[in-house]
C-alpha cells in the first residue's frame, strides 16, 4: 500500500484536542495506557494461539520492551503481541468504537484540574500518548501475516494520519513517541522505571528495559545491551495474604480500577471445594459515572491459572453488584472459555454464588463495625444494592438487613433492625410511605395518626423504592405496610375507647359521606371516614393492590402508561373544614367545598390537579365569600 492520508473520526479529533490542550496533571499515565495496550495485545495473541499455535511463530515468550533515545527524543513501547494489520490500524487508531466518549469529554470539561487519569476510565488510552508527544509513529505486523504486510501509521495528532505498508520481520507493535519540547523528563531510565513500578507492576508479562551502567568518560549512566525485567510481574492475588501489605492491596486496586481513592473494603481468599478459585474483590468508595448503566459489564477480571482471559466478566457477579472490582482466578475453567460458555458453566455459577456471599459479608462487616463508612457506602451505592432484592432471591434476607432508609424517627440510616427495636407493644407491621422527596414524605397527612401515637414510619423516597416494595413485602415476619394504601388498621395499637369514638364519628358522618360520594363520583372510587388524620381534613389513599399515586407518576415520567385508577378519599370527621362542609349540606357551596377538599388531598399527596384553574376559582370564591 502506498502512503495514504486518512482523516480522524470527528470524536477522535475532539478527544485529541482535549488531550493535547488540557491535561496537565498526572501526565505520566500515558505510559500506563500504552503498556496496558501492549499487554492486552499479548493477551489477545495468547488467546488466539490456543487454537492456532502457529501464531507464536518462533517467539512464544510474550513481553513488553520500553526504551528511549535521548538524542532523537523518542520513547518506544514495543510488544510482541497480536499486532495490527493495515486495516486494523486504520480502524482502531482512527476511530473510537466505545461508547462513553461524550461522558469522557463532559467529565473533562467539568474538571478544573484536568486530570489525565480520567483517560483510563474511558478507554481512549492510545491517544494519551499525545499528552507528551507531538508525533506518534506506530509500526506493526499482525501475527500470522507475512513480513511484507507490516504497517506504519504516523500522525501529529491533529486532523489526520498517514498509513503505509512496510516490511517488518517481528510480530507485534512498536509505538514510538516523538516527545514534545519540554517533556525530556521521560528520557530517563530512572523516571520510566518508577512510573512502571507505580502503575504497571501487576502486569503479568515481563516489562523489560535496558540495564544501565556508569560511563566514566561521559560521567553518566548509559544503556547497555542487556535487558532487565523492571516489573515484579507477580500476580498479587496468587501470593499468600500474610505476605501482602495493606498498601499493596490498595495499590493493586488503583491499578486495576483507575480509581484514585482507596477502596472502601476488600476481601482476598482462596476457595477450595467443588470448584477451586482465588478471589480478590474490592468495593470502591465512590460510585463511577456510569453506575446507572445496567448494561455496563462488571468490574471483575477473569484469569484461569494466572492467564488473563477477559475483562468485565459479567457472569461472575450479579448485576446489582456491578460496582465490585477485582480479580477471580479459576483453577478449573478451560483456557479457551468464552462469554457464552461462562453463562452456562456450573463452575461459574458456584463462583458467582461464592463471590456474592463474600461481598455481602464484607458489607455486613463494614455496616457493623464502621458505621460512618457504611453510611457513605449507602449514599453511593444503596440504590443499586436495592436492585438485589428482586434479583437475588437466595440472599434477600441478608440484603434487607443491609438496607437503610429515612424514617419519621431519623432522616437517614435506619435499618429494619433499628425499626424493629423501636416497634410499639402490639405493633405487627413495619409502616412505610413512598413519596417523591423526603420533604413530601414528611408532610404526608397519612402520617398524622402515626406521629400522634409515636409509631415510626419508614420514608421511602428513592426511585427504586416502589419497585423494591413489590419484592420486599416482609421483614422477619413483619409485613411492610404502606400507610397510603387501604384502610388504616392500627389493630392492637388502638385502645377500646379510641375504637368506640372512631365508630361513633363514622356513624355520625354517614349522611355527609353519602353526599360526598355522589358529588365526587367522577373522581373518587369511594369516600370514607378515617381515624388516620389528625390535623388534615382529608387525604387520598389507594386500594390495597392498586398502584400508588407516586408509582403512577414515576411511570408517566418514564413515558409508560399507568392504569387509570380512581383513588379513595378519606375524610376526618373531626376537622373544622369537614364540619363546615356538613353544615353546608344542601347549599350551593357544598359542591365547591367538596371539590376543593378533594383537590387539596391530591396536592398534599404530591399529585397534580387535572383542572388547576377550576381549583383556584373555587378557592377564591370561598375566600371571598
Ligand atoms: P482501548 O485499549 O481501551 O481499546 P485504545 O485507544 O487504547 O483503546 O486502543 C484502541 C485499539 O487499538 C485497541 O482496542 C487495539 O485494538 C488497538 N491497539 C492499541 N495498541 C495496540 C497494540 N500495542 N497492539 C495491538 N493493538 C493495539
């Protein structure tokens, strides 16, 4: 192929612009990215060679070599991995296949510091070379192709790149960085070694650099022809726990997760039994930007007998634990295991169950012994953990114990166990209410009788809570009962006298109730007297089994249709407004008052009026009259 010029995809241009103009801190991560690409290329070759050993040619020892030329001001990262054909170089180095580019740019724009570290999270690693280079040359030959089918790719990282065919005996890739003016610090063996030690120590292939010796004439260290391995190349998880320090565990986490912060907790075990494997799992301290993407693959890497098999092995973790990062190394799975096979494997199922239990134990431990830390975890990941209740039947009780809510007792951090401790004599149900916000939940008229009696109510205001309630209907034998559904039955919590008074009030209100039923026929399914209200004249409830108003609104917001169910209006016969209504019987004002009563109940529940102008007109009339 003659030399040909190609244009970068528009997104690449944007990324390159950002990379070269705005990343100032942590510049050195470019080396981690390029070494990581080189190591991935070796993993890919090893994987392809499982079926076609000939791909190894005569060089089965996979490795990465880092070298520099102080005079030419170049830095070269060489691997003997899978390499690229000309077509692959054009496709992979000229476009971005991955989603997340836009998020990456948005994240960069928002950042004041412009931390280059962000790059790793978004999988656009190759371009990070342009942080320090004003030209990059890539020379490559794909494994299995002839020497004449090599490729040279050159670009200054602006609008375009050039590609031509070359002859290249060695399989694999050289990435040659022509360093920018001012980036000479990377032309130092000591500097490069320290960066590799910091970011790439765990890479399980040898990373080689030329060893150096002192040159008396030049009075400086100079390269020799000898290559030495500069990383430990020891897979951390294979070492015994007692040999690993906390700092090493943390460093490893940072290397695999690209997270700057220390993890919240980790667990490292060798599991023996029907299936043998090692797990090293971390719970991060902060949620990633794409936590809400349920399609995102997990953060767990799969190894088989220390050989890297795949990233993001989602079959190893349930979806609701997608924030967990780490490594699983199996002794039993075949090396050529595919994603499809993983889904079906019984060993994988056993691993997933084992790992899930481990993560739950880890969280239980934090919840028990480091309450503040757990509160922080709950803020970051609580809503995701709630997905588990519907997904993981086997662990539902353990999950429910880990959940935390707001309640009428405390604004956050209430567990079902705390609630149980505070239950009143004779109380059987755990009372809950769902609402759009904490303020709305607290202001619900349905809470009045519970407040008066000092009974705690859980205030559920997360979007997933409604969904969660469809799976979590009891906790240790105590039914979860919505105070906004069905009639209140305080059962043993109400004494005889109160019951009698309530019955008498309901009896007295009967004619009024009948009249209201007729007047509000079009809007309310039923009207009844209630004891649940203390300060409010009326409230809206739905029938047991009907969809709550809050859920119906959520569905509508999400563009889904919700069944149109009419609510029930409950009135407080003791309230002055209701008494006034009673005395307005037969007059013209009765209708207006009845409509206003209903509208107010809808508003108090967080709903919207179908005819707000009508409501305003009626209230004005009443105010004026
Ligand atoms: P990512 O590595 O996250 O896919 P990059 O921008 O770093 O994104 O690299 C883009 C693609 O270029 C890689 O997916 C790979 O196909 C190819 N590539 C990069 N470096 C190498 C290399 N050293 N050997 C072979 N292919 C490479």
